[in-house]
């Protein structure tokens, strides 16, 4: 989806974290975030984000690995289905 495209992001938002945290971007037109790693039943979305919204990846659900725990720029922790986000496979750093 984003392969081959170049985007510029402020380094303090995506620098490599020693504790294994990484960044993610919403790739779908909009994405619902939930308080639990499931959209079934009575679980209402906590938040709906637009395409290209930045996220910090915090971890995965042990039972269903398609759910990713994230932190928004508003400091809201929630769960999102992995199909709605893009997680970089490689980080590059340029120094001048």
C-alpha cells in the first residue's frame, strides 16, 4: 500500500525505541479503535481515526494476533485491527 512511497515524519515521533515500541499509520479511509481487542458484541469504538493518522504500536493481543494495541497522539490507548494500519518494516535515519 505504501511501498515505494516516501513520507517525512518528525523524528521524535518515530525514533527507534529500546523497549520494542514502534510507529504505525492508519492506511484505511477511517479506522475504529476499541477498548478491547474485539469489534464483536456490544463493544463500541472508543475513537475513529482518519487515514494517515499516526500511532505508536504498544503490542499485540495474545489470543488474536490481528489486534494491535496502540497509543494515539491524544495519549489514548486502544486496540485496532491490523488490517487498518501500516507498520514500517524498516526505519532509516539521516544525519546532516
